[in-house]
C-alpha cells in the first residue's frame, strides 16, 4: 500500500506533466495565429496595389453655345501739348464731350466709369546709341480712359447699342477706342451645362474603352474638374463700318467649354 506521501507526490507529478503538455499544445496555434495575422496585415496592401492597377483615367470635354447678353468696350482720349496744363485741359474737355455724347444716347442700363487718368512727359527722341544726359522734355501727354458696358440685353439691343456707342465716341472726340467684347452676364448656367456635357463625354469614352478591351466598369473612383476656360466666339463677331458712317455690329454666340478627368475601376468580363 502506498503511503499518503507517495500518493501526493505521484499526483503532483501527474498534474505537472499535464500542465506542461497543455502549454506545449497551446503554443502551436498561437504561432500559427501570429503568422496568419502577419499575412492578413500584408493582404490589404497587396489588394490596394492591385486595385490601383485596375483603373482607367479618361478625359472628357463638354461644350455649349449661348447668345451673348452683355458687352463692354474701352473709350479713351489723349491730348498732347507743349505744356502740362494745356494737355490736361484739352484731355478733360474731350472727355467731357465724350461723356455727354454717351449719356445723350439714353441707353437703359448703360454703365460708364473712369478707369484711368494719366499725365506723362514727352521726351525728345535721340538716335544716339548711348544716352549721356537726360532727354529733353518737349511736351506733355494727358489721357482719360473710360469703360462702357451694357449687361443683360438681347442680341438685337446689343447690336443697336454697340453701333451707337462706337459712333458717338468717335464723333465726339475719342481717339482711342477698343473693340467690342461680348460676354455672358451670368455664366454659371452655361458652365454647369458644359461640365455636365464633359462628364457624359468621359463616361462614353470609358464605356468605349471597356468594350474594346473586353472589360467591365465597376466603380467611379474619382473625378476632377479642369480650370474654367475663357469664352470663345462660336461665330465671328463683326464690327465693321457700314453705310452712312454707321458700324455694323453682330454679337454672335459664345462657346463655353469645360474639361473633367475621371478615374474608374474595372474588372475582367465575367
């Protein structure tokens, strides 16, 4: 018969062996789990890199035309005299005459404002290769520049007003008249329509590429809008001298364009 002490020793030994075996067995799944976790951590990066490779970048261009509803021009006078006072007074007198002529047209909504007044000396020209002394002042120049604009008008109103403005300016003493510039008073609607057309163009191009490459589009990844472009004329604007000294003005239509760049994800055709 084993003694009580021997029984206790045998029980403790058996418990210790069982504990060691359990720890050893438990260590194996832990190692496997750590390795699996490391592999899983690498998989998202590989998946992301693979997803980036499966994209198509497409540019789209949209264009719409709208009739011009506004116009502007610059009208100026310049006077040259031997003295500063004489040049200034002459330019001021001519400017007042031009202003009176423009206001006398009584065109509703016509905007007239002064944008520049300048006075400068006129120097004697020299053909010498090197100037050793300051060139002699032989006179003075004085100028006054006006900006004239009409917004929110119909093409017929622009046509009539443009001809009258140019005629009145030149006959009242203006000697520096810029060309007529036609534009849209509120280009937001036209730009949005052009953007929508650009997106549709990009989508159509992406579908054409997918069909040719035997793949399918699965997701829109990103879309970026290009810088807004300046308006261009859809047809040539006319501002010519017509009969009886009048100007023939044709506002025409404006072409508004927009560009976008889209990135789409694709997958092989099932």
